[in-house]
């Protein structure tokens, strides 16, 4: 399995989402990541002395927070959505974990 490359930023529906490494996130909130909608950010707790994290854990956190953003916008444009799907942590974590596994286990022809 390959490590997931974490981007600096990306776009969803014309909105630029910045990825911010927050060394205090776990200490402030006991979180590994956060989707900050009003600032168009994904905040991630990096690997550090007080909070050791593997690349797989960081990649899963990124995919989890990305899924918050995807469901946030999907629900906004899906007229029959009665739920705030982006707030369903079980759904978000499952879908984020599935996305992470698919992205990190993809095999390609030609070696690159």
C-alpha cells in the first residue's frame, strides 16, 4: 500500500479548500482533524512528539475530513436530503476509510 499524498489545497464546486497542519489540534480538542466550513479548511494533526501518528492515520484523517466536505456540498444540492449527512460521523468515517483504502491500494500499469 502506498502512502496517500496530502495536498496543500484542492477545489470542490469552485471553492478552494486549504489543508492546514495544526500541531495543537489534538491538544485543544482531542481531535485528529477538522473540517472548518467558514474558513474553507481541513485542519490535520500531524505526527509529532506528543501525538505520534502514522502516515496511514494521517491519510485516513484527510479522507475523513474530505468526506465531510463532499457530503456537505452533496446535501446542499440534493433536494430530498433531510439529514445533515456531513454531520453523521459514522457515515463520514466509513466513506472516508473506503476512499482512503481505494486510493492507497490502487495498482497501475507501467510502474508509475
